[in-house]
């Protein structure tokens, strides 16, 4: 039925997965191309000076993002911690070694209240791990200029700005204004853009450091990419002498991330997005006429150049809810994981960005079968809100 080979799952007795949820850490984020996989495997067979490899990565990150410099770390989350730490310590190794103890160092980091999100873990904790203290600015749905300005004091070392579907989407201070207000008081701005396609715009808007995930849209091995002002990048990199040790990236991921960045620069983005859009149109046509189902193609909420198919379920017609359909998809073989962050509103979404060859047809068939049957009513509603913590708590508990 599909061109995709599920043999690897069989070999390891893993549950076969069709991922139409996007780049999810809990599913292994993304699948790399053979070129990226080869670069990773090849590196495992050689020694290399990590400083040399990271210096090459810096050049490549600079080319990709138009930053002065860059470095790689274990994850975007680690990148946030190291960026903040670097703003506190500068290039002083003594201070690097003393973190997370911040005695005698200014250590406040301002963040708009509406940006204090979670991406599987709280961003406030990624900041706090360095020893910094988060100072929340404004209210969750409103942040005024004066609130940003008056939050800055002699204790402030940095400001963090988050670009993500996870943050509140109205009433927030726009990045260029936020940068202006912070730069007026010489405070560097760190942008968490882990899940964004735009690799140049945030630096262009004045950000001093920007953080991306190597394993999300870039399709590399697990890695965090830091890009920005040279002195701040050097300070973040220096944390490898301290708290960065546990967040380090190995040679295999450095080489894999570099291969992924090169591939990104060469990729025919237009052709990929056209192909994905056609898949969505196909699914839409196949499902929109099913009683109680409304299928709409929706743009990405943060302006990434990608679309998803939103399936709204009217339970008064279907006899089951969107959350029950999500469980029915997950219970099938292979398990099909859809995007259910906003399930309480009665819809789920399908993200085509991680589809493997032939899976578009497999998904289409599953959609038609499940959405036009009475079966979902047999399933308990998926609990997206508590599902993730319950999965952690349940891990090996009953084995
Ligand atoms: C995914 C994500 C992160 C964490 O990225 P990792 O590389 O998995 O650590 C941080 N911030 C935002 C906004 C994200 O979407």
C-alpha cells in the first residue's frame, strides 16, 4: 500500500508510525536525508578537533543566517540556557565555572508574560538553569512599551523573545520594537526561533542571538543552532567549560547538522511546498464531503511557509468527537499521529512535512475509513492536555 518500508520497526519491535503531527521531539523530530545520515555516520569513524569543527559550523551558520558567528549545541533548549549564561558571564572563565551560582553577577532576564510558554518543558526553566532569574513583563495578553522599559534595571542581563505557535498571539510587543526598547538600555535580545523557517529575519530585525533547532525543519540530527553577535556566541560557547558540559554536541551531530544546513540552502523549497499543498488538497477533497466533517487548509500561525489540513468534527452529526478520532488514528496499524494541540476546540490538524514516500495515500485511506465510520465512538477521547505527562509517568511503570 505504501512505498515506505516499515522493516526497521519490525527489526527492533517498535510500533510503526505515520507522523502527520509535524516535528515532534517525542517521535524523533524529523527524518534526515541519506546525505545527512552519511555525514553523521562518517564522522563517527574519525577524531577531529571539536574547536575546528565548531569553527567550520560557525562559518556555515553565518552564511545561512547572515550572523557574525554561530555555534552548535545539544538542542535549542540548551541553546537558550547557554545564550543566557553567556550574557551573564561574558568571556570570563571564572564566572563560567561558578554558574549556576550568580553571586555578584547581574542575572535578571526579562520575558513578556505571553511568551512564557512550554515546548514540552517550560522556557522559564531553560533560562533559569543558567542561574538567571526570569522577570515576567506585562500581562499574558498585553505587553506595553513602558512595561518593557521599566522592567529593565541594573540587574538585567538579557531579554528573551519567543517566536512560536506556543505563545500568546495578540497584545505582544513586536520584535523590532522590543529590540529598540532593549537596545536603548544596552540589553541584548535573545530570540527563541526553534521551530521557525526564517533563518535571517530575526537578526535583520535587530536580535543579538537567535536559536534554531537542527532537528526540526532542517531535518538534521538532534542539535541546537546559535547564531548572532560574535562576542555573545563566543561567550555562549565558553559555557562548555561549565554548565554547557552536559549540553554538549558530539562530532557526529556537528557534521550532520552542517550537512543539513547545506542541504537546506540547496533545497527547492517551492517544489516541496507545492507538493505538500497538493497532498493537502487531495486529503481535503477526500474528506470534506463526509457528514459532520469540515476540512480546511490553514496557514501556519507564525507565518512559516507551510499549510496544514484542519479537520473540524461536528459530534452531533458524527456521534463522536475529534478527540475520539485522534485515539482511533493512534490505535490503528501503523499508529497515525495527528496534530491535536487544540483538540478542545473540536478539531485536529494534519501536517504533511514529515510524510515519507507513499504515506500520503496511506493517510488518505485511513482518513476516509475512520472519519466515515462509527468506530471512533468506541475510543476514549485522547487527552492532549495531560497525555504527555501521563506518558512520562507511565513509562516502564507497568513492565
Ligand atoms: C521545539 C522548541 C524548543 C526546544 O527545541 P529543542 O531543540 O527540542 O530543545 C524551544 N523553543 C521552541 C519555541 C520550540 O518550538
